[in-house]
C-alpha cells in the first residue's frame, strides 16, 4: 500500500492519547515500533516494520508492506468518530 508521509503523520496526530500503547499491546509490538511506523526515528528501542519512504511530494511516498498498524489506527479513529 502507498500513502504519503504527511497522511501517515496526520493519522498518528489524530489518534487519541494512549492509542500507540493500545496498538502495540494489540499487535504484540513495542510502543516505539508503532511510533517508528508513523515516522519516528528512534530505532534502538523499536524497529520500523515493513515501510520504505521514497522522496516525493507531501513528505514522500511511504510503501507499507504490512498495514496492521495503520488498520488498527484507522479502526481507533473510526471508534472515536462514532463516540463524537
């Protein structure tokens, strides 16, 4: 799947507090791995998973081989919209 870096960061910024921990626990990952997926670069405490950034508009194009973290984030955002 392809998404722009800016779109990926916007999704992360819209997540409610505690969502990174919730996603990490749900998927059996370190919290820093989830943060790295959304563009953080602190690799000694968590790897980036199946994402490759190519230069381009809007921060570049991110090729996501696995969308599990993104799917969980979108689900959380959908739940938040229902509650609003």
